[in-house]
């Protein structure tokens, strides 16, 4: 059954079953106090509509938090399409999605997420202007990964300063799980900053590239999380911090790009109890959404993007300091910071 608490705070929920194209989708607008609700569209083979509904409500609330802490004038929203992204895509489906987004009149701005490509969104964009994350057109922002990687690197530096009192990553060891789009650029920054790299991936070509270019040591896929390093940087999968892995982590800092790194919220407390500093995922990986958000402001302005990405260092420093002074885990502090920002905007509007 649906947990009624899931609806807490949501402004609008739309369901569409377009018989012609077969599109079955939800759009959830969580909060627009800061601005239009922005968040990607996910396509997933959900077992039921209820599962999709739970996901869209949870993810849209997460986007409110992420956008608020990133200092964006955007609220939180999300779309989910129920279907198999390998077999169920069609032009008609994405046109129907575009019309569905357009029907909200700009209250929700979409982009790519799991299972959705730039090409899919370009079809939707023919039916609505409320789509960002495009590679073509007047305001196109292109690949967000380099900005995400820069933000993660700055976040690692903020964590290093807080934990070790050091201003750079010189001489520190970093285990990077996943050297794809973000992981590759992050390895480049870390290598240039003088860190020693240990890496894992399921793609041998990606591993060979970072080994060759940055002298990274390749590790066994299952061993990376328990590597004896200063910093563990998850840049592949979600839920890597879980009941099975948490006791084996030797790193003193966890700071990476992956979404939803904690399997459960209370793993944040467990990390704190073990003396491990955790950089909340949606704070440190906001570079990508910042880059996408630039499109929603009109002409793409790279200096605006860089200035916002630079702020990730200060935001994390505030979160780390508050975590110490209030003796509460960093993930809780981040959520509260987000809610404070949203509440302030809500009060100013009232
Ligand atoms: P990507 O698909 O380019 O890279 C992920 C890499 O992880 C791939 O090389 C893949 O082979 C590897 N991988 C998969 N399973 C693995 C495993 N079990 N062990 C080790 N490696 C494994 O994705 P990306 O764009 O680099 O994003 C990385 C993570 O960061 C994802 O969780 C993504 O949701 C998150 N993120 C990305 C952005 C962005 O701008 N791209 C923004 C915010 C968050």
C-alpha cells in the first residue's frame, strides 16, 4: 500500500496513460518555493504503478533538497516513465512526454536521468520548451560530467581540510570506484593535485586509460570499498554504504559522485560513529545540475556555472562544521540546511 507520508509536502502529482504511444508516466512537483521544479526524467521497468509512484515522490523531494543546497533558484520535481528503456522507446512516446511536460506550463523542467538519453529529450523538446540538458540549440549546456567532477574534487578538498587540516590532496591515497564520465575527470584532478590513485571498474578500457594517463593502480572490483586508503570516492553505483560494507571501510573520508550512496539514512550515523567523514552525495555531486540549470536562465553562461560549482567547497565546510558542533551526521545536516533554505523562500513568498 501507498505510504501517505510520501505525499508530505508535494504540490502536484500528474499521471498520464497515453493510449496511442503507450506512455505511462508520473510527474511529481515537490516544491516550487525557490522556482520551477527541476529534475530529470527516469525510464525504468517498474513492477507496478505504485512502485513508480513511490519513486517519483521520493526522487522529486530529493531534487528539492539538491537544488536548494546548490544555491539554485529551482524547486524539486521528477518524472518517471514506466517501461523498458531498451525495448519500449519510440518517437511518439517522447512526443507524448513533451506534451505532458508542456501541460504544466513551466512548473516542471525536465532533463535526462537513468534510462533516458539526450536524443530522447530532444524529441520531447520539440513539443515543449521546458526541457534542459540538451546538446543542441541556443542555450545547450552539453555534457555535465566535467562540472560534476570539478565539484567532487572541490568537495574532496573541503573534506581533507576538515579531517586532516591539509589544503590539498598531495600525498593522499584515493580509491575511485567507477572511472566513467565523472570518475575519469575526477582522476585527472586528483592526479594533478598529487594524489595516489587506486581504481576499479567493470570496463577494462576505462581502467587502462586512467592507469596509463594518471598512473592509477587497478584494484579488484570487490576490494575497492575496503581499500586501505585515505579517501573512498564512489563514482559508479548507489547504496555502496550498506550493512554488509560499512564495517570494512578503512578510508577516513567518503566523497564521490554516485547518487544515493547510503543504503539507508541511518548509515550516515553509523559512518559518524566510526569516525568516517561523509560528504553528502547530493551536495558534492551538484555540479551537473548546476550546469543544466544554466540552460533554464536563458543564454548559457560558463562563469555563472563555475562560480556556483566553486561554492560546493564552502557549503560542505558549513555542513562538516555543523555536524561537529551539533554532533549529528552530515546527511541529516544537509537535509536540514535544504529545508531551511526552502522554508525561507516559502515564507518570503507568503
Ligand atoms: P558512467 O556510466 O559514465 O560511469 C560509471 C562507471 O562505473 C562506468 O565506467 C561503469 O563501467 C562503472 N561501473 C559500473 N558498475 C561498477 C562496479 N560494480 N564497480 C566499479 N565500477 C562500475 O556514469 P557517470 O556519468 O560517470 O556517473 C557516475 C555516478 O555519478 C552515477 O552514480 C551518477 O548517477 C552520478 N552522477 C553523475 C552526474 C554527471 O554529471 N554525470 C551528476 C550527478 C551524479
